[in-house]
C-alpha cells in the first residue's frame, strides 16, 4: 500500500490533499493506493463542509466476489459505519484487472462521495 498525501493528484497537480477541494464540496484528508497479487485498491478520506469525515474504500480483485466499493462515515463513537455501496456488477467489468495508479477507480470514488453527500444532505 502506498500512502500518498500530497503526491500528485490524478489530474497531475502537486497539491497537498488537505487543501485540495473536490467537486462534491469536500476536502481530501488522506488517500492511499496499493497493488496486490490479484488487483489494486484505493482508500480516500474526505471532510465535508459540515465537518463529517467520509471514507471510500474500493478493492478491485480479479474475482468480482472478492471486490467491493463502499463509503463509510466516521461516527462520534470513533468508528467507521457503512453508509452505502456500489454493487460490483455496476463497475467491475469496466475497470482494468490491474493498474499502477488509482485513476481507473477515480470516477467510482467520486460517485460514492456524491451519494454519501446526498444521503447526509
């Protein structure tokens, strides 16, 4: 797993994540990307305008049944609680089986953050 706070964002600009606003009106707090034997994964944490922390976790495996894409909210009890997910059938076949960057999962992560914002809205 590679921890990439402040690394080049998917659009090529080198901006510290804590200051990079997103299209959903949130601020990126942390992002990690990693490759594994059968695929890759990305985890991203964002802070909403209201101060909530949201975490998207996407695990892309060669086998759909071992893959997942979900968004969680950090609770006052200091636990991550699942808010919603994207069915594997909606994204697995449209992503490459391997990648050396988070780019193939970027649109999926954005969809999950937008859905979370709408749910919490």
